[in-house]
C-alpha cells in the first residue's frame, strides 16, 4: 500500500520488516531491492535483487531489475553532470 501511495520511506520500512519475518521470500526481497534502487540505494537494491534471484532462480525479474537500477543510475549520473555543466551556459540545458 505504501508503494501505491508513493511513500517510499514507509514502503522500505514495511518491506524490510517483511524480509525480516520471511528472509527467504523472493518476492519480498525483490520488492525491497526495486524500491531501494528507485530511491538511489543502488548497492543495497542490487544485493536484494540478487538474493531474490538466488531464492527463485527461474524468476527473471530480479535480474532484469538489476539492469534497470544500473541504467537509471547511469542516466542520473549523466544528467547530474550535464546539469552542472549547463549552469554555466543556460539554466534550461541538461546536456
């Protein structure tokens, strides 16, 4: 419910508790990893997704999410550095 409401911090709190109660639940691990990755906790998000993949090897989604986290991280780094460079030229440019 917290995820649906957009409350990222509450979602992570609930997912951490779910993982604590059921540490071998691949779905909980995946959801926690995806949420952490979305919030910028890249290493921990990837770790949780990898754990989910270990618990449920036939499930591709955790491995796909690792790729999504890495792509989003690369994009944010590129946009962030572009934003810093663009502040010297025009406030509207991101390249």
